[in-house]
C-alpha cells in the first residue's frame, strides 16, 4: 500500500491514503494487489478516487473485471494442464509396463522367426512411438477437455500456441521463452497477454468457464 501511495505523488497522497485507510481489507486482497501491479490500473484507481465520477468508476470496474477474467483463465489453463499431466504420467507408466512384455515378442506367429518388435523399433528409419506420443500430448489442445477451451486454443496461430504451450505446459517464464526464441521479454509478454485476451473473448461466447 505504501508503494501505491508513492506512485501517485505527493499532491494526491491525502485522498489516496484516506481511501486506503477506509478499505484496508480490500488492499490486502491478493487479486487487488495483482491488479494494482499495472501502472494503467493504478491510474484508473487514482482517477476514480479523485474525480468520483460515474465514468471513471465504470472504467475502473471494467478493467478489474477483465483482470479477474484473465486470472481465472490462467488458473483454468494451469489447473487443466496440471491434472492432465498427472493423468498422462500415470497412463504412460501403465503403458510402459504393457509395452515391456510386447517388445520382446516375435512380430509373427512363426516360431522360426527371431525378429522382435524391439528390433523394428530400433530401426533408425522409424520414429519411436513414445516420441510420437510425447510430441502429440505436449500440445496444449490435447491436454484440455472443455470443448470451448479446446476450440479457442485451436484458433490460435502457431506462434501464439507456441508461447502458451511454453508458459503453461512447460511452465517457462516470459524471460525464459524470450531467451530460447531470441526475442525480447516484452514481445513475449505482449503476445501472451494478447493470446489470453483472445481466449477470454472466445470463452465468453461459451459462458461455461468465465
């Protein structure tokens, strides 16, 4: 809260301080704290407090609703990926046990044949099945069950999907993604925020998640 006061300057400090003192529980809320990390949001709050106009309050309210929707979307994406990752890991372990016995079996019922599945899988011309499965299941759209979210993710461009997958499947930060892709962190953050806004618009049409 002290940082919030400082960012507004000395002229507005009495009004801002009084508002904070009257609403201490509100400013201790984590959602409000995350909302006020953005300079634009702090300016909207400042305007609403100082002018006390309907328009200023409406702009602040709309910005907070958008922020809340984005936080819920991020939480939904993260929780979905986490659940699916756990389920996928359990399935992989079960599949590995079954595959272990299959690999050493002859590929035909010919008792004279000594060619096994494992020899075929080791053929450099054939892509390993487990790699194919990993590539497929590492795609974000294959980790969601909600039809609206699935359709929304499928509507993304390759670049947009890459950044969202890096952020929510591989849990990379914007800085890590930027370093890997040799672009600026600001560019990654901007793209990610634009994607979240696009997903939010798609999901609002469905009304099942936000």
